[in-house]
C-alpha cells in the first residue's frame, strides 16, 4: 500500500511591520507653504505700507494746512474762564486775578495744553489763601473748574507795626485783605515777642503762637443758637506767654484770657496739652458757662477780677489787684 502524499498547509503571507504602521500622507494646501516674503509682497500689504510711510513723511506738511485749534475761542483759557470754589466772605473778590499775577500764568492758555491742569493747580497752591487744591477739571467750551480748600483766619497777632492775621495752624495770612473793622472780628494775640519766620502762606514759626491760634479757634466756635465763646465772655485778647529759657516744651506755657473790662481768666495750658493735671477744654468751658449762670457777666462794677478755672476743686475768683494766694474760692 503506497504512502499517501502528505497535504501541505500554505501559511498566510506575512505583512511587514513597517507596512502596517505606515501613515497615509495628507495633501498640503499651497497657502500653508507660502513664505513670509510672499505674504509681505502681496499688493494689498504693499499699498498699506506705502500709505503709512507717506503719512509719516507728510505729517508736518499736513499739520501746517490744518487750522490751529489752540487759537480758537472755544479752546482758549483766560482769567475769566476759571471757575473757583465759592469763597467765604474773608477771601478777596479778586483772588483769581491775584493768582494769575503772582504765579506768572500767561494768557491766553489752551485746553489742548497737556500741562494746563498741573500749571493751574500749582499756581493756586502757592497762594497764601489756599490751604490745598483738591482738583482741576477742564471742560469744553473753554472752562476750567478749580476746587480748593480756603484758609480761615482765627486770630490777629498784635505787632509793633500793626496786626498779622493767622489761621488755626499759625499760618501767616495777607494783612492787606483786612480792614480795621475786620480786625475787631477776631481774637487778638498779645505779648507775642517773636516775628514771622516765613512768608505769606507759611507758618509763623513760634510754637506759642500756634498753640494760641488753636485756643482762638476753640473760642470762635459757634454754639447752636448762641454766640461764640469769644462774644459770650466779652473777651478782648489772649495773652501769649513768652518762652523762658527753663521751659522745656510749649506744654508748659500758661495762657490767659483778657476781657473787655480788664478782668483776667487764667486758662492754663493750650488745647493740645497732654499734661496729666490739666483739665480738658470742654470742662473749662463748662466752668465758664456755670460761672456766668451764677454771677452774670465777668466784668462788673466791683472788678476787674482774676478768675482761675485751672483748679480741680472749682473756680477761684478774686480782685485782680489782690494776691493770688488770697483769692476767694467759688464753690461749684
């Protein structure tokens, strides 16, 4: 029996690995292969660049052809086109004119000037009546609004050649803006030995004057439905003590109030005093109010009086000519 021929299996064709992982190429569009140079030299881009270059070159010529807006009335700023915060009665009516004259601002100016606001703010800031400039705002047609805080006079320092107005910080104010009648509206600071160290709009330079100015401001406070303490007590002056050599600070200075009838009120230290033995300002004023309720006006036919409100145990009253140790104590 012959051997049957063996059947042979045909193995499937093996596929190369490289062929299995081959990536099918994606066609690239022509626009993605353009170079920067090709984009740059397109007609539209070249025209745009040409226009920009022409504008830069011709700008000076074109500006000469255009009208100068700075000379037009709706852009010009002068003294009469400045709107200032409404001033109180003690501020001179020509303060804007004074600012222009003293600062050297030239007229006319233009709203198109980028430095206009800064220049106007600096000019008003340097005027002695202006405490600070809050804002400067430009508007069209030509107008500039200036918002400021004014200084307020609180006292007159009596000098050998007249009166010097000051504010509550001891800043020297323009005396030329006050009449003789105006001087009588404010407390007088007497016995001031110093002279102003600075110019108008600057501090007097004497701590005793600055402290007396604060006391004057307290006495000028308007009471609701009542006159000020200065008017109510019929005061005439604040006696400012000189600073002797052995005084270490202004906190050691003692102030006195003088009435129109010649009486004296021993007030004590200034309003800012932190001395542990000093009465508060409100307590001193309460004592004076109580004194008036009990005895009426300080000045009478039996005076002048010396009234001491500094003591913790109450007010002491005695004739001004009497010795301080013999003054009569007034029980509260």
